[in-house]
C-alpha cells in the first residue's frame, strides 16, 4: 500500500507550519501567507551501527593559514562591499526591491568577470534574446566578451548540469525564487524550494569552485522573500537600496563571512547601467543651495566611509489640531525625539508647527550622529535664518538636551575638511581628540541649546529663551 500523503500549510514568510489553513500566521503575523504543501511520510530507517572513520580532527597550528586568493573585480564599489574581490566557491545573495537595478548590476559583473574566464548567467525571468538586448543597451558590442554564456532555465537539475559541464568562474542565478527542484512537489518560490535550491547551489559552489551570485526578491517589509535560513546558507548577503525616483543606489553588506559587514558601495543608475560614484559626498551636495534656511550638513558613516549629506528641515504653522511630523530619509522616532528636545530644552514652540525633514539624494540615515544636524535644520527653518555655508554638525542628542560623542570622529572631520568645510560643531567629550585636522575649526558644545547659539547666534540666543 503506497504511503499516505498528507498536506501541511507553511508560512512563506517565516516557515511556520500548521496542520490546517490559517488566514494569518500566528508567528510573524503575515496575512494569506500559509500555502499548502504535500508531505510524504518518512520511511522508517534502521539505526546504523556506530562507526568511526572519516577525517580526524586537526590541530589549528598544523592548518595552513594563508588567505584564499580572491578574483579581482574591476567594479571597485562592488569589490569594496565584498571585502576586496570575489572569493571562489562562495555564494552571494543580492536582494532589493523590484526595478532597483539588481539584474543590471549583476549583468555588469558578469561582463567584467567574463574577461577572466567563463561566466554563466542564468535567468528564470528573461529569455536569452532579452538578456542580450539589455546587454547591448548597456555595452558596446565589442565590449561583450566571448566567454559570457546565457541560459534561460528554471529547472535546477538542468542548471547544475550546465554548471558542472562549463565549470565557470562566476555564475549568476536570477532569481532564486524562480528555480525549482523537480523532486519536490511544491511550486517554485515556495519556502521548501527556495531553501533546498539554495542548499544545492551551495554544495555545487563548494565542489566546483565557482562563485555563485543569487538574486533574491524582497517582501513588502524589505526583507528577502523566503525562509530566514536562506540567509544562513549563503556566505554573503547584500542589499541594493535606494529611492526608485532618485538616481543613487547603495549596495550594503549585512552579512559577509569574508569581510566587514559595514561596507557600502554607491552607484548611480543611468542610461549606461550602474556607474560607480567614487566621491559620494560631492554628489550628494552638488545641488545644495547655499545660505538657505533649513539646510544643515551632517557627516554620517556608512561602513568605513564618511558621507556628507544635506539635511533639510521645514516648519510651517499648522492648520489642524495635531501638527504633522514627516520624515524622509531619517528614522521618524529620532525625529520625534529631537523635536521634543527642541520644544522642552530649547524653548522652540513646535507644538504649533508642522515639521518636515528630508535627506537629499534618497539616502537613508540611520545612525544618531545626525541628530544635531536635524535639530539645527528644524531650528534654522523656524527662525528663518540660514546656517553658515562652511559648517558641519555632528552629534547625538540626549533627552536632557545634552550632546553625546559619536564614533570614528577623526575620519568624519577629515572628510569635511577635504570638501572645503571650515567649521564643525561637535559634542564636548574628554575621550575624543579633535585636534590635528588642518584648516578645520572645531567648536565644542555641551548641549543642543549651546550648539544652536553657536551656529545661529542672532536667532538661537534670543529666540530660544
């Protein structure tokens, strides 16, 4: 009698299983994410006798500690995020919103790496002709190397066969949600297929030595679709971020077994694809209007790279009972905290004002070092007085109105001095050495009130009282 096949319902967001269909997952709270999958009962197995053998453990001192040689990648911004090049036999997961440029960026990587050996670009969403047409829009016909192979396939067994036959140095799978294993009953993109396909590709990469790049779709919340174990299987997880209405894109590393997890690469989307931005600070400040009220310059750290960004603030008398608080590019909770400090500790009457804060260029600033710049931009707009054009503001704002020191301050100040800024207002801290920056006057302040009185002497000193 054949084994009875039962049906279980699996959440496509978190992997929670249930015996019956549920409208909402009790673990992650996602609606309509429970999908039925057929599960055959496991065959009983006899317990295998205990046996020895296998590779014996080795002393760490006997293992060669030489670093594995990386494949050079001409795209320096991408290479920076990976840690200095492509590691052979590694699996890299690249996620991002639809249309953000994942396929375009990886096609450029495939073209560049095909000059050093065979590269296989597998697409489950486009045909070979469509991929070639996209490549011809981005590159000249003479720039497309002969060792770039295209394959439109979703059957993972067929893809693995081509990988073993071709032995490429780099392979791109676009995307992991479109490929499937025929041995599994579930459909492509399900939690079982995504997990097992990623594990199979990892085994192929380790055995053959090819570096495999996987394209991953994201959910509405911005996380990579599929089980969380997918991010544990791969060696590196990269996110391509950016506002679809802005040209700049940030490639951020959130997991990297072969490098730092704080590095960020900056690209600009154009007609020729994703071009590198070697000096992002100049690009973010290129359209800045000098001596405009409500404009402040913050120095934020993205990995080991300091970036100067323009923070714009605007206050307007409200016509409703509850004033609006709109944040674009900054954490809304940090904005509310900063405005509460301005109201209680500085004396600015923001309860009667709508407040809007925007980071120019579509950059998302998460670190609290931009608090002081946010406070200065809002105060500058409220008092209708511009901040000095050569001033940068760095510091975290506390609930008591004090300024707290931030990390990597010398690197921030050097970048500000290099771009022509001559003054910087910082938190006063005995633990930080602010000297040694040529051409930059460091002004220390203990509180937000003091910092605003130094940055806006005519407006802050009188109106704040």
